[in-house]
């Protein structure tokens, strides 16, 4: 297999035949990223919504730190998690190093700043638009945050989808803490890197195609959510205009 055409043809055969090794790697990769996103979104939505409505001394510094973490290198996250989970580290008693749990933890740390920062911006913008009205009705910070999260739920869905895309395409951290062990911690990105270095281009190309398909589906989902929200907002505006016309007549 020394040409791109031959490698591409072989990769299509792997996809069409449902190669067990390929399916296992894809399933493990999706499971790791989905688990990490669930954990990150559980904490990130709450923290981001609170930061969107809260005002306190040092908030600007905290937001600067949060925005800095958006560009946190994945290999640095992997190194930190590795040190924490190593036998001599503070979390070594868990025995998670080179395991599924270690990869989930690393991706959670990577995705958490993304979810928190995007949620904070979304809720803060909504609070500027509707916060005064909610405060006049007696809503406190917690109530405002919850109401605004519900009001901006469609926008926050795109945040969750974007977070999953960030997680599933990550390679550095999971390589460091997972070890890329065949049958246990090998995911799509680490398998692509390994198979390319070995010269097994058909499997690498097949996994690359699946990864591109996942990213394409995520982008289509984001576009679909945005279109759905625009239709809902447009329908609500039309209904309000019709009621206003009826009231005048």
C-alpha cells in the first residue's frame, strides 16, 4: 500500500466491512468524549451561568484566567493529570493511570473551560437584555441564572455540541494519560497517529474519515439548532405582531 489511491480503497473496504478493530476504536473514542462532555457540561453550565449574572471583586481577573484556559495546550493537561494520577501523585490511590477513567478526566479538564466561558458569555448577554426586567420582578441571582439558562437553552445546545467536537478531536492529553493501549485506551486520534507512524495508512485513513464524519455531523447539528431557533423566534415575533394588530382593530 504505497499510494494514496490504494490506501483509500483499502480504508473504504474496512469501513464497508465493519472491521471489528475499527468499530471498537470508534466506540471507545465516542464513549470517552461523551462521558467527558457530560461531566464538563454539568459543572460548566452551572459555573458559567453564575458568572454571567454575578458581580464581585476580582471577577475580571477570574474571567481573564478562564479565557486563558481556552487555549490550554492539551499536552500540558495530560502532563498535569499524569502527575496527579501517577503512583506517587495525590490521586495515585485511584489506580486510574492508563485507563478509560484517566482519559475522561483529561478531556473533562480540557472541555470545562470551553463550556464555562461560552455559557458565561451567553448568559451575560441575555442578562444585559432581560436582567433588569427580571430584577424588577424580584428575581435574585440564582433565579435569574436559571431563568436565563432556560431562555437561552437553544444557544446552550450549540455550546454542548461544540464542546463534544473539542473533546473528540483531542489527541495530546489522552495519549499521555491513556497510553494508547490496544483494546483498552486506543481512541481515534491516538490510533491515527500510531497507524500513520507504522505505515498502516488504510486504518489511519478509515479512522480519519470517521472523525471527519463526526465533525461534519456536529456542524450540521449546530446549524440545525440555529435554524430551529430562528424559526421559533420568528414564529413568536409574528404571533406577537398578529396579536397587536388584533388588539388595535
